[in-house]
């Protein structure tokens, strides 16, 4: 079996400081962004060029079929790059949950059931002949934006993803902040709204996520079966109810962004995710954020969009293999 590089063992590698070593010829890394709805994977060579990507629906069911799915994805990506899977120098997987820095165990993943009894990196290493580490998906997106995206050159940023779930990654003074138990940035559990004590025990995803995530949007719209994309499309066509739903969501979301800036004071907050990347939502978010605090808050849209998590995983893989000065092309 390959050696397992756990999150704890790799903690120093999460620094965004430049690494001056030259990339090894022929080195390849794989980055995977695992979501509750889809998996996006990419393979890059040592120069940082992404050679191939694959995107497919996430497998759900008993026995965590997603583990075998991700192993096959790595094999398929290696084949597309023309190499053996054993020649992949690092696999980095972003998951929609908290990953403990000390144990590597995953938790707080309401949108995708993940094994909690053993580290995911260990489970994946049993299926792959190459090193594997597992990190929170939004942390990886923050890593990408801080290294080469909207926050490049800034000393601190928060990356907030609004989508099926709601999450946050933090980069402060050049360091990715993960927290003692890997729960830093779990903004979905922010206790917003009226009577949070009464509502919190009934919430699985967290009160903030209940309000501004996918389920919150669909719950507000009267027509059953409409997707979030449908609702945004209807708003663009002048549907008053759809416009009102998006307005409500942005208004509530602005409270979370204001909390970030009052507590953490980052240089800027980058907004991403399937909902966050919508121009209508982003513009309303800026409008509603402005009067909440007595100082200006910089917010910017994600530079990498839906690929931010995958690109961050690839970039971290390059960093771990000594290719930190490279970035995906």
C-alpha cells in the first residue's frame, strides 16, 4: 500500500508561501472536488497544465460507493494523461465536511454521507497505489483563490460558497485556517433568524444553510420541482415571485458576510458556489451588505467559478510535490 499523507502530517504544506524547488519531470497530481451532486476531477503535470478533467454525478447508497467511484476516476484521469495510476505522485480530495487535522476523520457532511469511523485518506489509499490526502472542499477553493485567483496578492481572504450547502474557507496571513477540529468556516451553522434556540435542534444542515442554501431557495418558491437554476432563469424572465425569492436569500446571506467581516476582518471575501456565482445574487448581496457595517467590505466573485475546489486540490498537490511555484493552466 502507498504511504498515507494525512491532513495532520501535511499541515505545514498548507502554507501559501512559495516553494523554490523545481518540479520533477513527468510528475502528475490529481485533484478531486467531491460534492453531494457531482464529482469534478482533474489531472495536471508538473508544469501545472491540467491535462484532463472528468465530471460525473456522485454515487450515493449504502457502503459508500463514492469511494470506489473516486478511485475509478483517478484511474480514468491517469489513463487520459497517458500514465499509469501508480505514477500519480499525489491525490488531493476535497469533501463537503469538516476534516479533523489530528485524526483525518470527516464529520458534518449533511449533503453526502461519508464514513466516519476511519480516515477517508486511509480508505482511499487502500484503493489507490499513490499518496492521498483529504481536505475540506471550500478550504481548497479558498486556497486556489488566495494563490492564483481573486485574492492573489492579498494577505487574507474568506471564500464563501453558496450552493447545495454553504461553507467558508479562511486564509489569514498566508495560512489556511482549519481550526482545532477542522470546523473553522462551518458558517452553515451560524444561528440566524428568529427563535434560533427553538429551530436549531430540528436543523441538520444548520440554520444559515437552511435559509440560504438550495433547500432554502426551493422552499420559498411555490412551484414544486423547480431547480435553483430554474428559479434564477424565471427571475431573469421577470417572474416576480422568483425575483422576490432571490432577493430574500441575498438579504439573509448578507448577514453572514457581515458577521465574517466583523469577527475576522479579512481583506476581502470571495463569493462562489452554484448560487454565489449568479450575478443577480452577487449584486443583491453587495447592496444588502453595505448598510450592515460602518466600514466598507470588499467582496469579489470567484475567479475559478465551479472549478475552484478542483483547482485548489490540484494546486495543493503541486505544492506537496514541490511544484508550488506552478499553477494550473
